[in-house]
C-alpha cells in the first residue's frame, strides 16, 4: 500500500514536470491541449515502465501499480486549478506564451 502511494506521488512529480516542459515548449497550444498531451505521454511511459519491470523480472504484470501512476498523473493535470495563479503562471510560463502572440 505504501509503495503505491509513493509510486503515485513520484508520477505526480513526473507529470508536473512534463506539463511544465510541454507548456514551455509549445506555448501556442494552450492549456486545453497541454493537459491531454501530458496525460497521454506520461501514461504511456508509465505503462512502458510497468511492462519493462514485468518482462525483466519475470513478475506478474502489475496493473494496480500502473493505476497508481495514472492517479498521480491525473492529479498533476488537475493541480494547476488548485494552486495560486502566480505559481501556475510561473510553472507553465504563461507570460511567455502571451508575450509571443
């Protein structure tokens, strides 16, 4: 149980970093496209990681571990709505995206 919580938190941090990278790399796309792109890419990487552990260690495929990762990733996608707007603007480089227009 504790492992899955830590695993989910790790993927929350990973998802937050990926969301920031996507927002800074493609500011013209906007938030409605940043989140799905982050969700799809990090969920795919989480599934790849779970599958590689399955193959390399010859253990049963742990879908509950992947679901813990998905929960962390989903919380990272929702997080910009929960944090103060000044933090979110800095995190997602929103000043840069509005200046570029």
